C-alpha cells in the first residue's frame, strides 16, 4: 500500500468522551505500521460512530452491495456531526429506510485509515484522505448519496433535521433526481422537494 511509504502523524482527538490524556497524543506511524497501531486507529475511528452501531456499516469496506450508497463524512469536535448522528439514532423511520434501501457508512475525516472502496467496476484501496479529495469534502458533516453503481447523485453539506433527512432518503429512493441534466438541476429539484415537505 502506497501510503505506508510516507511518515504520517495523526492527532488523536476524541470529542468529549473518555480519558482526556488519551486525546492529546500524537502517533507517528513511520514507514512501517504494526498491526497494533492499525487496530488502534481502526478502533478510534469506530468509536467516533459507535452510537450508530447496527445502523451504519464498518467503513473498512465501503460497498453499495446493490443498494444506494450513503457516506456521512464527519470529524472530531464537530457539533453538527453529533447532531446528525442523534437525528439518525432517534428516528426509527430513518433507521428502517436506511436498512431497507441504503448501504450507509460514517467516515471520520480526523483519522487516516485505508478503506476498500467498491465503486463501479474498479474497486480500490483508498485512504480516508483519498475519499475526502474524491468527494471534495469541505465542512462536516457532508453526506454523499450515490447509486448502487457508485455514481454520485447528491452531496449534502450540513446537519439535516429528522423530517428533512427522511425526505432526503425518499428523494433518492423515489428517483426524483432521475433525468436531471446537471448537478445544479438535481440540487434545484432537491430544494423544491424539501419545500414540499415543509408545507
């Protein structure tokens, strides 16, 4: 894996939970990474979305598996990421919709790990930074919605309240985006769809 040839430093900061002394450590992976270090990184990443266990899948392998793909990009210390996680956890309707129609993932951009990414016909090993660059992630949370074949449908930045989140899932599964000629048209349809939900 090409990323092992670089010296990578990770600032391990967990927002608000556990032993504060653990939050301030910097881990240098060097050019060789031990399985113990990789396991520690993976466990820290999983801890960042532990409250969504049973809802989102392990992001070591990101695969649509024949369903719509949803990837939430979050970060440590992100208040709006925590709000979005709470919205998902508190709504059985959202959870049911995700389980029925989506392969949902949460990727914490604060940690560098390798993901086996199945996207279309060319699966690849990508680091978290590769995924962030691929989708041009800026602020968090940012949620990516894609077809089962991996084609991006909608990129939604910011936390979404429960009703709007459920409506967003319906916008995707009801194919309200289909036939649009551009991302701009999809976004316009999406905003109009959400306005209909608010009335």
